[in-house]
């Protein structure tokens, strides 16, 4: 059985959310609560669906860490 990769890579994760108060804090709380570092953060309202925003987060981690973030 092969050992999991320990190579740290940069990843960009984009999430579509309802544009409501507190949503950004909840999403970012998932990162900080687990000790994941955020290298870059961008939030913008989408053009195609009114009332939705896209949160784009750049983070670094091993493939295992990134899978944990996505789950």
C-alpha cells in the first residue's frame, strides 16, 4: 500500500452561497476551526443569479488536507 502524498500544493476553492448576512463568517469558520490557512479570499456577487455570491479561497495543503476541506 502506498503512503499518502505529503507534498504541499496551492489550491483554489470556489463556493456559491446565498448572499445573506453571516454566510461568509460560517464558511471561513470552517477553515479556521480546523486550523487551515487561507492565503487569499475574494467574495463577489454573481452576475447570472441575483442573491448569490461566489467565495473564492486559496489555500495550501497536502492532497489529504484538501480532500478534508472539500468534504
